């Protein structure tokens, strides 16, 4: 009987050692390539940066990410550039591409974790918990997820009638506005305002007719778009802008791209920042 108990104790001990060893390997033996700014931000938030070996061009927060090898833009990735850093895990969004590169990585048996392009209040929590589970940081992930939820619950998102037009552009010859079904649309709605454009989904080229018809109270742009467009002066010179309320009052909000559209750990901050602006226009 004593021998039997000893054997059980030994077996339990060995199982515990195996589990601890597995957890340790999950935490220390990874070579992660993040091909999205939000997943990179989460990796740093979970203190996994020592396992991060490369990032994409949208990964600029925190600034330490800029010191890592860059594999290019998340939608135009090259297989060789990723394989050169010998990854054991590639992580990003389902919009990563092109499809041929993703298939090449699968053929090379590189594990992929690609999150859906979702734009919900729970989106950052889901991503944090899954990344934490994958890399053996469940406790840290649960704490971060709890913090995000609590911050969102404390927000007082007063609904307003403020109409917001989201403009995306890298240069004055290519200007797009957001309809429904985009990260921009969700951010506008979740922060208490109204999207000035609801007649179509996704993004469409801006026309002066659509601009005047929408008659937004305020223009919302990502920082990199505003810079590429030529700054605030160029924005007010868009044909038809002078006929809108936003143009007449020179109302413009420019926010960091990743903060505004990333749906990452800083989502509560982004929502509060926007809602504070809407309240000022009421």
C-alpha cells in the first residue's frame, strides 16, 4: 500500500514537471513575427517582447518595436522576408496577405494565428486572452483583459447627433471615405456619434457631391493620412468642403492610426478621446 502511494506520488510529480516544462517552453522558446500593429502592442503589453523577432510596418507602438527587423506592410508581405528570421509563430489579422504568402507560410508549416477583422468592444479582450493562452501568459492576459473591461464600463458614452465623416488618404489624388462595416464606422458609433455616410459599406472614393450631401459636423482622419494628404490646410481645400458644417467651422480631429483603428488594449482611451470631442460640439 505504501509502495502504491509512493508510485502515485511520483507519477503526479512527473506530470507536474512535464506541465511546467511545457509552460516554460511556451514562454521562452518562441520566435514570434507580428504582422499587425495591434498584435504587436498586445505582445508588449503581455511582456512577450523578448520572443518577438520581427514586425510589420504598422507596428510602431510602443516605440521599441521600431528597433526590430521589419517584414513590410501587413497586406503585401513577402514569404522570404518572414522565413529569413526563422519564426516559430506568425501572428496578425486575417487581412494579412497577399494570399500566396499566407499559403507559402502554411506550406512551410509555420504556425499562424490570424484574428478576424472585428470591431467590437470585446475585440481587444478576445485577442489579449488568446495571445496569452498561446504563449503561456494566461494570468497576465486575464489581468489585462479585466483592466480593459473595467475601463470600458467606466466610460460614459453619451449618444450625440454629431455627424462624423471619416477620410482616409495617403495623397490628395486618392481620397476615400468610410461607409458602414469598417473600423472607422464602429469607432464613430461606439464613441457616441453618427457616421455621416451610411449609404454604402466599406470605403469609396470621395466626391464633392457625396461630401456636400453628407454635410458632416466634423472630419475625422488618421494621423498618417492627414500627413500624407498635406496637412490641415489641404483638407479644407477639398472641393465641396467649404459648403459643409465641418469646413465652415474648420472642425477636424486627427488621431494616431493605431489608437484610432487598432481595437487593441487602448480602445477605452480612444473612445474617451473621441467622445470628449463630440461633447464639445453638442
